[in-house]
C-alpha cells in the first residue's frame, strides 16, 4: 500500500482543517492483510493501512464495499480469516470486543447498540465496572458524563431513558460510551445517515474537539461532501479491496467518486421521446384516512407510454397514498382508475400485477423484500402462482433458481447464491434485485417510489439507466422522489404534490427549481 | 356479609402469604430469565424437581437447609441444560422449555419410583416450622400473617429485595437488563451475552426449584405427583402482570394467593349451593381479567425469545 509514500509530511503537506493537531506521526493502529470471507463472498481482501495519532481517516466506499465488515473485524465482532491488527504497538486479540475496548478502541455502530429500557447513564456505565461489584456508583458516573458532555458538546441528560431520546441524542450517547472508557481511537460507522443537517454540523464540531485532544478517528461514509469536509486522508474501498488512498486536501470529489465506483460517473443521457398513448389515467381520485401520510384529494394524473412522469414533493404529502392507489393497496373513496382505456373495477395488488404494473416500493426492507427468505423466493414472490413457477400447485424450484440467477446476472447483483437470505445483501444489491423482479416481466406501467433512496452513486446511476431503458421500450413510468435533482434529471413531465393535491403537469424545463419549490411548499394558486 | 368477614380474619391472611411464597420464588426466577431475554417454560418441571430434591434430601437424613440447597442446585442444573440449548445453540425457547418441563417432571416421578418402590402412601418428613419473629409477630392481623411464617417464606420476601437490588443497583443487573433488551449493547461493551444469559437462566431456575421445595418442605410435608399443579404457568403470567418488575410481581403473587385462599373459604361457606369447581376456577378467571387489563400496557423486554448469535448480520 505504501502509506508513507502517498502521505504528505506533517509540515510540508497541505494544511487541512484537522491536520494542525497531528504533530506527532505515530501510528496508533495498524491493519495488515485483513481478509474476510462470507461463504464465497470476499468482503475484505488483504486490506492494510495505518491510522496516525490525531488523524481523521475517511473510509469511503459504496454500499457492500466492505467498510462495515472491516470495522467489525477491528472491533472484534467478526474474526478475520487472515491478517492482523495492532493497536498502540501491541497485537489486538481477534474476535473480542473486550480486547478492542481495553486497547482504547471505541465504535459508534450504524445501528445503535443501546438498551431502550435503560437510562443514558446505565447504558454508558454498562460493562465499565466489575459485574460483581455490589453497587453501581451513579453519582460518580453522572458527574463524569456531565463533564464529558460539556467538554465535547455532547449534550444529553444522564438520567433520561434512551427510549425517549431522538436519534441525534442517541448517537451522542454512543459517542459518550466510547469517551467514558477513555477511547483513543473512535470508529464512526455512517454516523450522518440518520442525522439532520444541523445535527451533522454539531457532530463535526465534536469530532474537531476530539481530534484536538489527540484522538484518532475512522469515519465511514459513502457521502463525498462529508468525507471532504471532515477527513485528513481518504481510503477508498471497492468490492472488498483498497482501491486507493488520497490526502483529502489534494483530491476532489470527482476523483474520489471515480475511485469508489471504478469508472467515471456520468449521468445517463435522456434521449428525446415522442409521448405516446395514455396507459394509466387516474381521475378525481381520493383516499380515506388509512396510514400516516396525507390522504389524496381529487387527484387526476395521466401516465403516457414512453414517458417518465416525475412526482416531486416533501415527504408525507400524499405520495405514499398515490403509490398505494396505483399498486392496489389503497382503497379509493372517489374517482376511478383507467388502464389501457378501460375503467378498472375490483382493484387489488394482484389485479395491478395482472394488468402489467411493475412496482418498486418505497421501503425495500419492510415492503419490498422478506428478509429471512431466500433471494430466489423473493424474486418469484410476485409471480409464484404463474405457470412459469408452479405446476399443479407445487413450486418449481429449478425455475425459481434459474430466474434468480438470471436477475443476479442481468442486473449485476453481488450475491453469493440464489439461496442466500436476502437480508444479508447490501441496500444497493437488494434494490437491484427488486428492480429486476419488477422490470423483468416488461411491465407497461412502472411505479418507482423512491427508487434510489439510501443508495450510493454507482447504484443510483444504475437504477436511472434501467428506468430510462424501460422508458425507451415504451413503458409509462411514475417516478416519486424527494430528491428534486433526480426528478429534474429524468422526468419528461413534472407534477408536484402538496397536502394531498397535485399541481398541473409541466414539461421538462418549463418550470424553474424555484417555481417547483413554491409548489412543493403548497402555493399552487397559478397551477394549471 | 359473612363472605366479607373472611377478609379480616387472621387465618385467611396467614394462608394467603403461605400460598404466595412458592409463587414468589417461581415468579422471581422466571423474571430473571426473561429480563435476560430467555423465556423459561421449563419452570413447571424445574419446580417439580425442586420439590422432590428438597424433600428427598431431608427424607434421606439431610438437614432442612441442605434440602433447600440441593433443590436449588438441581434447579440450576436443569437451568444449565435449558440455557445450553437456547443460548449458545439458539434453539426455540418454546420447544426447549416444554421439553425441559416434560423431561424434568417425568424424571422426577421415575426417580421417586426407583427410590421408593414399596410405598403406598407418601412418606412424611419434619418440615420447616413457623418461626414467629419476636415483637413484629405481635402486631394484630398483619403481624401474625407476615411474621409468624416459616423461614422459607421470609426467604421469599428477602429474595424480592435482593433481586430488585441486583437488577437496578448493580453492574450485573445492568448487564442482565440490557441482555434482554438489546444484546448487541452488551456485546459492544465487552460483556459476553452468552455468559450473562446462561447465568441468569441458571440463577432463575434455582429460585424456581426453591419455590417447588417450599411445597414439600414448608407448605406440606411429603412429595406426591402433580403437586406443582400449574403454579409454574401462573408464575409466567405473574411476570407479565408485574411488568417484569420484582416489586409488582410480588404484589401480583400475593393478590393471586389471596384469591386462592379466599375461594377455599368461600367453598366452605357456600357448600352445596354451587359446585366447588366454580370456586376453584375463580383465581384463574380473575388472573385472566387482571392480565387483560394490565398486560396490554406492559412493555416486554425487546429481545425476549430472540436468540443472540455473535457476528451475525
């Protein structure tokens, strides 16, 4: 890897935000040749790097690149198949979180490891005193937590129950847990994924204070802007390998993005199309009060062949209800649905499938997949009744596996086998499977609800390309997204939803971003 | 009016506390297991084992407290079996629990038959005798009910305080409660979830067995088949009723026992008017009602019945 060669010297190198504090160049952590396999999948392939005192390393990579696995090895949740870890010059006993904690390594997990029924203080104190001690010294613990909170801007009430805390507060508790144990190395796994922009800024301020105290930080992320803002050095992981190492001050987002996905990222071109016949027409549709979002109020919408209709809006304004109407899960109180020129009666999810509607659901974990069932079972879940997968009421597993393998190949899914449980897949790969399942029958109408939420750059552009392909073969697509950039990039026509009502459609480029923003905020007086 | 007069008699409250004692042990035992995330349906069988082991130790010439110790040890042994199957091996807690109950019960009966092949009526031992506490036992009604009991009843009440202290005031208690709520929190703080859960199941099973031993060594003086008679299942309901808190569980146990003592007296009072089974049913009907009212708001330990496998994603 040659860390020294790439790394600029402390005095001569470009002076970054955090670089000031790392005056001494001692390595606090050294990973050498870490390899980890899950069955046939190589999650980490001979990864080596060093972390210096007072340094912030960003571990950048797409979902499934092996970032979290690597950190779980470091923290002792997993045991590496090959390689060794050294902390402060001493070898770290593998597979033992206790050893990692004792060596001064603290980890803030992406999914918090807090007990909801206990207080902040209890969560922090857990495991810090010998278990057989007859009494927990709450007074001392409280004082120490208060002091740490004040020092590092991590305000949280020690006696609050964790269940009552916001996500941001919970993350602060996680950081406090590490600091309470005098951690010298802090690993943060996708810490900003759950934070609001304001909370993210506060977190970055805290990290700055920690580095000033000489802590070293490994910051895992797939967001380029954050990596550029917070790190001294960037390690890029791709498909389990260390794809590159850069000093943050002398690299840029474009270079990092290219390293991350292995090629230049280009937005797919959107060729001009003549809009075709209306395939799905909603007229004056309203829904009842089920669910959390707004209900629909006399919404009319036409989806045409060869057209992507983008639906913009702030979440919770009725997008879920509209998606439910098209997918057949929502009951109409007024209005009607017309598909291919005929009005449908008896609308249901099965009827929607039968009429050729392909669905990419909003929440791939809760609705899109069944986590503990296999990839093959999940991909046939929309078609298992058809003659293709069932004979005389019995499932044809050979056909199911073949179909799964076909999707795995055609949609470039990284997955060990059709028999692995789908929840073991990363978000991007899961979404590719759902995409394959929805698009393989060549549906005439496609409902894509937040199809790229939570995906990394590579997966996003992949999803976009597939949607544009479907458009080219003449499908009518409804793209629901909270990401206005995505809507603007792909849509032929744009509609805006606000408080259960829909604005009139505007063609590509007809309304400015400011105008769309106005509509999203609910000012739709002039909407035609 | 006569029916209400029962409630102010001393003998009624003495009986209620006596009936509550084995339930207190069993409920505490189950509570510890569940707080750590393991549902122990072996309770009914483990109580049977405790009842026999304690009694047989004394019958074979052992001292009463040795009997209690042997019962606890036997309970912990079955707890170890339960924990081995459910914690490191992660098997279904329902299936294992029912299996342990069947195994423990049958093994007890088998051992009884092997040890005493000739007997026709159950042999008796000299059980724990009431030990009035000087001063306190002089208080009218309450004093006599609470402080003229056998040492094992006192031990039951002391256990409630000890378990509450351990759960809420000690580092160990934190680990137990966290193991039942979010085991990954325990793991991330460098404590072995497996060790905490196995330890909790063994300690809880030991308490259940002492609850069983109370029946043969304090409430009665001999061992007979079917003597646990569903008390283990009641304890499981009492844990829910008590929202997994020792103090509330104690109140639940006393309440249930009071209903039980009350229905026995009602039977005598109303003799012949209603079939006695109606009265036998009463405590159970009331406990179902109480559960419906209380348990809807109960917050379960979130990781209850979910096996924890280290390093799984």
